[in-house]
C-alpha cells in the first residue's frame, strides 16, 4: 500500500501497517508511530474485523489500512476486509491504540481504499465501488470511484467514476483496478492507480490528472457512510436470511 505514512499536527509520524497470521488465516492492522522524526518507533496493538460468513480462508481480515487526521485531532483508519464494506477504526491517542473496527457504511469489495485531504480541507476517498448484491470477497474491482466528504469523514457523496465499467465483458473478475495514490499540483489532482485487463495480477500503472473541481461534479444524491449504514445493514441481513 503506497504512500501511507502521515504526520499528525502534533508532529508524530504514523505509519499504518498490516500483518497476516497462520499463512493468511487472519490479517490484522496496526500502526507504528514515532515522536523523534523517525529515529525510534513504537507499535500499537493489532486490530481486526469480526469474523463473518465470507467464504474466504482469510477470516477475520483487516488489510491495507489508510489513515487520516480528523479536525478534532483523532485519527481515522479505513481497512480492507471481506464483509462487503470498508471498515473504520479510530484512535484518540495519535495511533497508540485503535478502536474495534466497524462498518463505515461504504459498500466495497475487499480492496484497498485511499483517503486524502483535499487542498480545501474536505476529504477525498478513492475506492472500488460496487452494489452489495454483486460483491463477493475481493471482487468486483471493475470500477474505481471517487467521493467527497464535507463532514470530516462521516459521509461521502459526489460519487464519480474514475475508470472502469460494470459491463466489462472480459475474463471473470477482470479488469482489476486498484491501489490508487493521489498528489496535488496547483488546482489539479494527480492520480496513479493499477489496472489489469486479465484475472491475473498483470498490472499496468495508469495516470489521470483531473481538476480538483471534477470531484465535486459527481452524484450528490448518492451518499455513503453513517447515513447509509442502516440501509447497508438491512440489505446484508436480508441477503443472509434469503441465503
């Protein structure tokens, strides 16, 4: 997971990490943190998601974490798991400990989320959006999508497709689009991500440069996060009952 270290407003450096146990039987997120400009580091306790009926060997899972500082000084961590949504954890002590991860209310296959502050201080999320009924483990990753939070990470709207299509007719689980990273230059966002046109990990790196205002021109009616969480939970409960 590229370019994940952040520096807290206090000066502390936080490096989000993850580790697998028992040959990927479970995965766990944590952070290293340094108060002396990286000379020495301490490690937080491991966290992971609850076990679920995922059909995957890796259960529970918390992978490829992304961290951002909120306006009140807390840290928010998004993690990849296989429970049909991005899970979220919070730290009130600058990465020394983390809360038990819970669903963010953002539907997602098990893939790497990217979260960044925009120059206007709103939050940008880039992830693999997919309807809940189509999500199975780490797939589909046929679309990479952007959304904006104007309430400091509680909800995301202005959903907009960056690349991909739901009706791609190639091999099963292809294309795979993932691993975005973002930098800013003047009034533009420079986005690099990987794309494989087969079901294998045959990734090419793709580059898009878009005006920052582009992110605000997405679907404002589509909102994911705290407001969507009850709907997401109801849909999952219905599918579990019918299954």
